[in-house]
C-alpha cells in the first residue's frame, strides 16, 4: 500500500473547528461519544433477532416458514453488521475496548468472513486514503468493471452499467467463497496487496467451515425439506444480502460527483485529508431517522469518515454542526435523496465505461 502525504488547505481549518465544536457539544451534553443506552438496546435487539430467526428457521415445519425465517435471519445479521459490527470495529459501539473487539469479532466472524482482514484494512486503508487507487483497498481492479481512469478501458465496459446489477447479486457469495480465500495465496482484485497472519488464516478457515455448518449442514440434517431446499435458501439469502449491501454502500464512493485523486511522483495529494473525505463521499438522506436506525449511519458517509470516533447514534445531533462548518469553510457537502445517489452511481458506471477520460460533474446542492 502506498503511504501518501497530504497538503494543507481549507479542509484543514474546517476539520480543526469541526472537532473542537463536536468535542464541545459532547462536553456540554455530558455524554460519551460511544453508543450509550440506545446502542445497548440495538445490540440486545439485533443479536436477539439473529438468534430468534435462526431458532425459528431450524425448527420450521413447512418450507414456506423455512425460507421466510432463513431470509429474515440473513437480513437481521446484515443489519447487525451495519449497526453493531461497524461501530465496534471503530471502537465506539460501547466504552469497553474488550467488548468492542468481542462484538466486532463475534458478529463478523460468524458471518463466515474474517474480522481481522476487514477491520485492519478498513481502518488503515479505506478511511485514510479514500478512493485513491493503490492506497484504498476498496478501489477494485476487477477486469469486469472499470472504476478509475487509470484502469484500461475494454470494449465490454460500455455495458457495465447494464450488467452491474446482476454481478452485484454475487457480491456476498464472492466475499465468502473467494475474496478472502484468494488473499491467503496473495491474489486479489484489490489494488493493494493484503497479507494475512497465519493465526488469522486458521481463524478464516475455521469460521468459514462453522458458517457452512450452521447455515447448510445443520438445516440439511435436522429439517425434512432436502438439501436442494437448503442450498436454495442459502443462495437466496446471499443474493438478498448482496443487493442490499451494494445498494447501501455502493452509492457512497462510486458516483459521478466524487473524485479519484491521483498523488504526484512524491506520493503527495494536492489536498488535505478532510477535503479528501468530502470530495470522495456522497451522503443520502443524512438526517433520516429511519436510515440512521436501520443502516447504522452508513447513509451519512462523509460525516462518518471524518468522525469515525463517534457512534452513529449521535449523527443526527451533530449533523447541523457539520453542515454549518462545511458552508463556512467553502467545502462542498454532497448530500442528496437516495434515488439521486443511485442515479449518480449508474451514470458513473456508464461514463467510466464509455471513454478513457471521465471527470466528475460539479455538485449543486
């Protein structure tokens, strides 16, 4: 991964004042930046739903009930990841470092994915160098998609905005079956190399086998519906999780409004880190109580990237401060209704596949 240097600009002063104002807000309110009682309720609620839906699934007496509870369990686990795993990975779900680590590891590994790989690279790569190819692990170099100007334009990329939704359906299965597994052998569609310690390789294999055990083997043995029904439920669950996951997160950094900055020969970006976050993130319905509750604040992505040390349960209260200071310092805060962010995402795919050069369009809020 290329370590980059940042430059000072209006984003530097914006960030200084933002952190001061937000710190003052929490001091005056007398509450910690972690989740508090609301997060404790969400932790109890989501883990209870995970267990409840699994219990109802594994004791189903009809195929309709089996499929229903299997998919409800899959949705509940995904919402647990959005609301609990993510904040725990940043150490802000609860006050205790031990419980944050345990909550993150438990909720992530039991989905069949490796918490160490995602957590380390999410915090040390994606959050630090957002949308910078070669430094941000989430910038893909998948031959089927062209996501940056530096990637070679192939004839079939002109159709990527059409076939993308179908490939998006496979996102979760690809993650579970191939993405981390291939990283063990130093192969990845990521633009940076990922090394996994031996103990994490062992955990990766064990948890994937456990996941197969309780999601496929156990239902297949205990329930009378047959292996075909179980495998179909497993597939449908991953298709559902994939499309929701991509729909929630894909529009934030892949948009015809955002930039993909390129560092100079000295590995320096021509902007500050705070400005990088503002020009590479799109927020949608940031002040929506419903989205904040269900998506764990993922819809307020720019806010989260700049203040990852604050639990999403506080976003609605500090959002006015964020907007005010962005205007004051002349920084563009790209916020819009969800349908506009989705349209922007597909315009990005179409534009990136149509010509070698693709420049983001100016955002007019």
